[in-house]
C-alpha cells in the first residue's frame, strides 16, 4: 500500500466529513451499528492537512534558526 500525499489524505477526510454531514454519524446495518469518525477529530485533521498542502504548494517547511514553523 502506497503512502498517500497530503492532498490525497485531505480529499479522503473531506469525503468522510461530507458523508457524515449528509448521512449522519451512525447507521444500522443488519442489526449492527456503524459509527463513522468523530467530526471534531476530522475537522482538526482537515485543518492540519490544509496547512500541509499549503506548505507543499509554497515549496516546503519554513525554518527559523533550525526550528520548523507551523
């Protein structure tokens, strides 16, 4: 299994968020309850991935005195 790029990860997270927002947090299938990811966690991950995609678009991580900046 290949490692996904930040952009691919962002698209996956956004698709999951959309699914939860349109279909709900959980559903019953054949007597079992399926609970999708936690929206708060997904929103945090989306925010992080947006930053990382932006960094890549700008050419990488900014560094000041040897310390990476967010």
